[in-house]
C-alpha cells in the first residue's frame, strides 16, 4: 500500500502526559500537512512542510505542539503536557506540489483521547 | 478557523435520488475542492474546480463555482447507500494550505 500511513490509530493518555504521532507520506510527495479535526467539524490546519522545511504554523499550534520532518520523509507531531482540549483526530496529508492546484492525500488519522 | 460553511449540515435522501450540498467561503480563492470522509476515516479527494471554471463533472459528481457569490455546489446524482459520508469543501488561496468548511453529513437510505 503506497498511501499515507499514520500511527498509532488510537491513543489514550492521561492529562499532562506527552504523546507523539507519526506520519509516513506517499514516498514521492514533497509536501506534508497536519490537520486537527474535532467531532462534527471540518479539519483545521496546524502546520505544513515542504521537504524538511516547516513553512507555516497555525496560531492553533501552541508552544506545547511541535512537528518535525527530518530528511523530508516521515513526520512526527508531539504534544507535550496534554490537556483534555487536545482530544481530537489528528490527520496527516501529503501532496506533490504542482502549481497551485494540488490535491491532498490523507491518512486515516490518529484519534487522541486525553483523560 | 473554518473558511466557510456547508449547507445543509445534514441531508437524508433515498437511494436513487440526487443530493445537493452547498458551500460558501469568505476570501478569494485559486481553486475549490470537495472531499469525502467516511466515519472515523481520513478524507478522500473528489474533485477540484479552478477559480476560472464555472462547472465541472466527474462521473456522478457535478460541481459549480460562482466566485461573485463566493459559493459552490456539489451535486451527486443517482445516489447510492455507499455515498453515505460527510462531504467537505476546501478552498486554496494564495497560501499553500487548504481551508476546510464545516461539512455536510449525507445519509442515503435504501
């Protein structure tokens, strides 16, 4: 399967703990995006990378959130000192930049529950 | 924050009927895309329409775009039970990120 892969699929943690999610994009894609989605809402942009460079971060991304994409391949999203409000589905998407008309390929997401 | 809103929020139809959902957005765009999401899964790209296009077709899908009204519509013809999902519009402006709407939950019953 050459789609976008996210691990783990589900994560349950206690408030105050740190969590890390991983995303493996489609191999030839140079852009990688992180979105967050809460129940009944659309995905909200968090950050994106072009190759290994993080080019934009949303104001939603507090200093407890950090994302990396070493070597421009897989990416990790870490949340430190989790809060109950962090409970959401975290979606990763990748794309191959081709002018402005790029479509995103999404993974199945990581569902985070903070108790 | 969400760029726009879909209307209706929820839609229930019978198999074979057509489903129409609308999307309104706020700022100028380069293109508008529609995605589908099955419960608990990631989003799947359906169709993209550029800002200089007014209508586009793909199989049973028909998308229109009215940039003067900042609105788009997605028509699914001859709906099937397998079309049951949430549908989101997403806009691409000058920035590289897509901004998604709030979604329409479509239920197709037999």
